């Protein structure tokens, strides 16, 4: 069910990336600056604003920290990881 939620979020976004974030997360802020600096758009879901969302995304990805990043420029979302993985992915 959690994977379907990611697909639903990706399909509803008209952006390059889908990102899940949290409040007071320095890496989340750095990720948004990185994407903005490369003129890449993103749709953001903040775990602190969506009750129960973190548990579903962790279940689908196994990724326990924020940010959680997906490349949604193609037909299927591609799970990248967090900030460090996204930084390497975009090089």
C-alpha cells in the first residue's frame, strides 16, 4: 500500500522530483537549494504536516532519514535516497 502512495504522489506532481522532508532538517534545506540551483522543480511532502506519512514511506523504501528523494521525470519514480545520494546522482 505504501508504494501505491508514492506512485499517487508522483502522478499528482508535475515536477522533476518528489521529496519527503521534515521540519528542522538541514539536509532537507540543502536539497531544496541544490535542486533550485539546478533549476529543477520538486513536489514536497513534509512528514511533520502529514500524520502517518513517514511510517508509510519508510515501509516502502527502507530509508529512515529525511530527505527521501525520487526522480519522477520518467514514467516510474526512481528512488534516489537522501541528500548525499541525490548530490551524487545529479553529477
